[in-house]
């Protein structure tokens, strides 16, 4: 393809997506505030032994992929420029979708080939998930570029160059998998493309598979190897704290990697997943409303093609050009789609298939309706854009006003000049603020942690190092007009802190306010065209209060032990609900609770009853009374319900 054409194929999407990211607003997604910025900061500033579970379990994810974003922000680049640059890089996926479509529609006359290739690429990009993550700190839109590049290489492989292309494709898939482990399933799906290289002998295909494996292994070793070794040496688990059911590190509970938040719970739900995607309801396959009509249309078109092939009079003509490419791409797409919904069904983790559905759907519709396919696809594109524009947010969690710096934390002088041990007790750790505090400070998140386990001896060393300088930090304890946090927030914090021998001292508090600098010319211009950006001071500001040491009430310790025994008995009696998971027993007001991150569920007491709740599935099971579970004998009938 001529260089001028390639410049247009990749340059135009870069300009359009860079413009879109300005309109969408500055992204302050939950994960960015929780761990994206922190893990890169921790890696580059040597905080590995300085903090402990600061961002909860995400503290120990491979930080390498987040380094580019961190370096740009840390260097003081304007937030608009950072986001536009990221969006331009992410837009390469659209150009690669065009190249894939160009191969699929090789049988069409040139004008039709161009039209269908454009429709395939634009339809692929017409995903609320892709647009919400473009120009942000999420790794998914970046790593999808690598994987789509690998698919383009493999679809173009022929006898003679298969091994070389497979080696390069394996390296691209391996890099994506090494930086984000969930992409390993797409790397395995890539074997479908390697093993089906056209006109190649079985020996050539075997050599290509070997080259693919070598390239992938080398890339994983480069991208993730040093980090895996470091975790293995420190904790005895290279994937710490995930997969700990296999490695058994004493510093984390024995839970595995996968989360069942969005995974279909039956074959029927899995088969109906294209309709689930079309509904677009929040928590159906992502945390945001992201309707997707394309999968249902692709499934209908593919099914209609299959039925038509059984009737000689309706059998569509099979084009000689592009057909083998289409079969291979559809095979990869289907294997990747099945692997995605079976392992996570998380929208961001499946961005690869959310983009590939565009070219695949375009090809199926064109084969089914060769005369009117472009009209049908244009109507589908219009409908997809309309439903996304009507209910989908422009950003994953918060669309903020543009400002000179990405973050607007304003810490008081004492926070910048006095080191302390900061303890956090909230699900959102807000570790992005750590870089604004004294670099000698330490951080740990206590939620869901057991102070009696061997790992938390590390916290003891941090406490000794910061004797008399231990504080709580979080959004929940942000200060009110009287200079103190809300009493109910203090009480909720103390439920967790008391297990570690602390309680909040409201006589010594300070605020870390959210004061972004948005008065410069570039920020003012960007905010004039942003559709949804607004100041989020009320939810971004933090508070910090000193902690006083307390001795825990022996009666409460005894009650916690009793409830832990009861909860453990329920876990063992109801394996279909808990799937081998266990958790720490924590106080929740006058009740007790266990949270299961891998299940997105919790077990809690409620006025003498025991309830198991899958809160993202909006399902709960009444497991009977605490009295019944405290008696010897058979388990109550409640836990016989399917999980």
C-alpha cells in the first residue's frame, strides 16, 4: 500500500481521536486514582519496601506499562497534550482495523473495497468502551494496538515468510500479555492464525508455531520477567497476591486471579451474551453503560449465512479473494470471544474483540447482502453511535475539567515536610496523592487485612519507623467546615483501625484539597469545548487525621473469633457459593462481614440472619439464621442454591 495512503489511514484517526479526547474531558478513572499512577511511582522511586498493600492487591501488578503515562505527568506535561498523545497512539487500532478490512474485501471493486474497509474500521471503533478509554491511563487501548498488529502480520503470512511473521506476532502478543496478564488468552487464540497459514506445509506451520512460542516467551520474559522474579523472591509467589491458591504465600489469602463479576453463570447466559451487550446496562459487562448492538447483528448475519449455505438456491457465492482471510479472522475472533466471556467478560479486558467485531460484522453483512450491505452497515453504525451518545458517559468514571497538571492535590506544608505512616481503610485508596506528600512517608491499606497473619509483621516495622507519626488518609475523613471529619466517617474508619490498635484523633487533622490549575490558555480553550468536564473537588479532596493507640476490647475480639468460626463453617458447607475462597472477618457497625474480591461478593449478618450477596450480579442468598449455623448438624437449605 502506498506510503501516502498509509499516512491517511493512520493519520486521520489520530487527529480525530485526539480531538475526541479533548471533548470527552480529562479522565480521572477509579483505577488511575487507585493504582495506575502509584505502581509506576513506586517502581521508579524505590517504594517496594517502603509501602505495604498501599493500593490493596493491585499494588503488585506489573507496573511497567504505566511508566510512560507517569513520566509524562511527572515531567509536567500539560494534561491536554498527554491525553492527545495517548489518543493518537491508541488510534493506531483504527488504522489496523482498516488494513484487516482491506484484506477481507479483496473481492470487491476498488470503490466498494474502500467503502467497506472504512465501514469495517469505523464500526470497530464505534464502541463506548474504546472511546471512554482512549487518551487515558488504561493499558487496554495501548496493548490492543500490539495485538491487532500481530493479527495483521499473521493474516498476511504465506508460505516462505510464516516463521518470521509468527516470531514478530508472538513478540507482540507476548508483550501485551506480559504487561497485562489477561491478554494471555488472546495470545493463545493467536495460535489459530499461526496454525492456518495458507499454502504452507505442516512442517512450515510447525516451525511457525515454534517461532510464535519463542517470540511470545521472549517478550513475556522481557516485559514481565524481572517483576515476576522480584515478587517471587519477596513473597514466594511471582504473581503475588494473585494465584495464591497455587503458591501459598503466607502474606495473602489463598485466592486466585479471575474475577467473576461479569462472567455468565450458565451456558444459556453465555449464548445470550450478544443480547446482554446490546442492553448496555451498567454492570452487565462493564462498570459503565456501554450498549453494543454490533455483536447481535454479527451473530444474526453469521447465522443467516450458515442457514443460507444449506439451501442451494440461497447459497451465497464464495469469493476466491479474501475468503480464507475471513475464515481465519472469524475463527480467531470466535476463540477470543469465547475465552473472554469465559474468563472475565470484563469490557476493558475484551477490547480486542470489541474492536474486531467491526470488520467481522462488516464481512458477514456484505456476504449476506452484497447489494445492500453498505446501507445496512451504515444504518447499524448510525444506531450504534446514537445509543452510545444517548446513555454512555464520555469517561469511565469521572470526566474532569482540563488543567495544567493531571492531578490537583494541594497538600499543606506539614504534609510535604513531615514524613508519616499513612493508613488507608477505604476501597479506593487514592494513592495518586502519594507523590504530593513527603517522600519518606509510608503507606498501607488495611481493608480486608488480618493483623495476625505473618505478612503484616512488615507493617510492624513501618510502625516502629514512624512511631508517633501514624495517620489515617482518605476521602471518607475529608474535613468539614469545623475542621473535623464527619462523626459517622470516623466511626466507620475506627471499625477497621481498632483491629490494628488505633483510633482516629480528630484534634489533629489536615486537608489535602483538590485545587487543579485550570487558568492557563490551553486549559481554558479545552474546557470551552469539553461537553461533560466539571470540577470534582467534593469527591477528590482528602483528609488526614492522627491516630491514637488503643487497646482493643477483649469482648469484641472474642465476638470476632466466634463470627470467624461461623463464617468459616458456612464457607466449607457451601462450596458452590464460595468456590474455595475465604476472607477476613470485619466489623460493619453492629454487624459482621467478609468481603470476597475474587467473587465480587460478601457474606454478612443482618439482624440475626446470614446473607451472601453477589452485589454486581444483584443477587443475594438467604443462608438462614446465625443460631442455626451455630448449632451442630446438617447445613441449612439456603446454601444449596447455585452460585
